[in-house]
């Protein structure tokens, strides 16, 4: 087993949901989303985990600096071999009805 844990940078504990930043944003956990759906009386019909369509997902838009990466560099951000975070889904889609 390799010792790749040094490559991972943790910026907050998983259960720290926010608010973050000057303009409050939140980072919801799957349990927060699912419990809200369930407590609303919705019936889940389909769940799908999806990956970013392109590398712009990984660019921090809140930064004051303009991102100057080429399309090739952005495409590389979607490759898990280069960007390990790209190995996990970035989006969750839930179809539910009342």
C-alpha cells in the first residue's frame, strides 16, 4: 500500500457545513440533502452521481486573480490520474416526487 496521504489537503472537517466566506455558502453532506428530501415527504425515484463536464469545475471563481489555464490544462483537471479529486463524483442529481 502506497503512502499517498501526504498528497491530500484537507481544508475543513467533513461535518463542517458552513457558512463560509463573505457571501455565506454552505457545503452540504449527502445526509443533509437526503434528510431534507425525506422530511419534505418526497418519494425518491432516481439518484445519479455525475462528474464535471469540463475542467472549469475545478477553477475557484471566487479568486481575485483571473485564471489563465489553457483548454488542455483544464481538460487535465478532469483526469483522476492528475487531479485525484476527479476520481469521485462532483454532482448529485435526485429525482423525487410528492
